[in-house]
């Protein structure tokens, strides 16, 4: 055999001899990866109970507050859509309440205030007493927070709001601004003492690390939130996961969990991997006090009640099977635009809503 042919044959034989071990190593790596992924999935807490069923709705407890609220909450943004008339919106809200939804979501900035105005009209005639009313403010300074909270009270036509939340905690400086001396949280604490609000929480949708930082800053100030709102959906587990990182902390601290973005404002449904009912059932299978969902038409309201009526908590195996359906399309956050784009960042488009810089910042950096 010629020398060149000998080395060529040896190389082939050598490659063949290493092939089984290479495949074995690849399989071993895959097994490790799968175990790691399954381990991270197991970090997501699951609910131990569907809740208390009454009619076609389920009811759960809001953290350590002891408040009983409907497991499905009515999203405030959608009731302010321009496509809906005031009368349409009022009928929809009252229909939801009549059928058993008691948790009402809203925000000072939704649809330039129309969402709060319409909900205020709908809650007249005794409906206010039937619901747990929540809204949100964007203000980080004393002046902005006070103005927005008073405006919300006027629009909602009520003398108190059950839960007010710091909205869109999506930047790492938000917690520091909110808890600055004389900042927004001082305003809410004072409002609670005055009987204008009953509970205090915060929301955010960008990054679980920011939620964790908000909890850390609150603890440093000796403050305990009553509720926290965060994205919990069938894609979250695969990318920058609130379910894995934040949810366990909320459960440990007995903070009411308000799940949102179960369908990502319908964007998740465009992946063609899951149905609306599957999305709602997944979020309900987590230890959520409430799963807030956008409802802008009677058939979507029917869908919410169908999800509650047919719900049974999923076990680990069922959760894994459902998440396997979304894994491939969820890895880069493509369908969770609230994490990966500014599309849902209202305060990024309107920084004036936050108010100016804190006095301490202005003192250190005049003109900031």
C-alpha cells in the first residue's frame, strides 16, 4: 500500500473508531441538557388547588390579604378600545360581574383615561360593591403619583381603590425612584393610611431581574407588597422566565400573584402552537391569585368562563407536554414582544408620565 493511501485509510478507520464515542458524548450532552431544562421547569411552582368553584367561576385568595377574588380578572385596557362604544363597554363589564368576575384591572394611562372613565360608569348602580377594583399609576415622583392617583379616583367614581400598583417597573432605576424619600411609594402609603386605597403592588413585563430588584429594594425599606403583576404564559418558561425566577419568591413571601400576558395580547396565539384555553389553563395551573385577560367582546368573555368552567390543575407531566409544544418558537422571545421590544412600554413613549427626577438627583446634578 502506498504511504499516502495508508494514512488515508488509517484516518478513516480512526474516525470510524471514534464515531460511537462521539455519538455517546452527544447523547450524554443532550441528556444533561434535558435534565437541566426539566430541572428549571420544576422550579416553576404549581397550584395545589383549582380554587373555590361557584357557578362557572373559580375564586382564590389574594396572597396574605385574605381577599377572595375571581381567578379570572377583567383586563382594563381592552374595555377602553375605540372600537367599543361607552354603552358596549359598560354592558360588557356588567355582564362579566353578573356572571362572577370580581377582579377589575385598570390603569391611569389606559386609552388616555377612557378605560377608567368607562369602568367608573359601569360600576355605578351598586356594581362597585361587587368587585375588587385595581388600577395603576406611572408617577415616580410625589407630585406625579398624587396627581395620577387622585385622577383615577375621580374617573372611577369611587372614594377608595382596593389595590393601586406602581405601573411598568421595567427599568432598573424604577425601584430606586419609587422608594426615594418623598417618592411614589410614600404617596401610596399615605393614601392607604387615609383610606383612599387598601393595598399596594407593582407591575412589570420586561425582565425578571428587575422584579427581583424591586422586591429587594422594598425589603431594604421595610416594605412588603400585597400583590405583584407579571407575565406568566406558555412561552415564558423558555425565555427570561418570570415563572422560574420571580414566582417562587412571591409564593414564599405570600404576595398575591397577578398573572398577565397569558396570550401576549394575542401575539402568542399567532405562533399556531397553542389555543386560548390552553393559555388560560396553563396560567391558572400556576399559583396565581388572578389571571388577568383582555376582554373586548362577548365571545371573549364566554371564552374566559369556559376556561374557568373546564379547568383542572395540570400536573408536571401535563405542563411539560404543553411547554414542549412552544419550546422551539419561544427560545428567543419572538412572541413575547413585551420582553424583547418597546411595543408594550407605554412609559417609554411618554416619559413625562413618570415625573421629573428625584430631588436628590437634582441636587447632585442640577438640570438633570
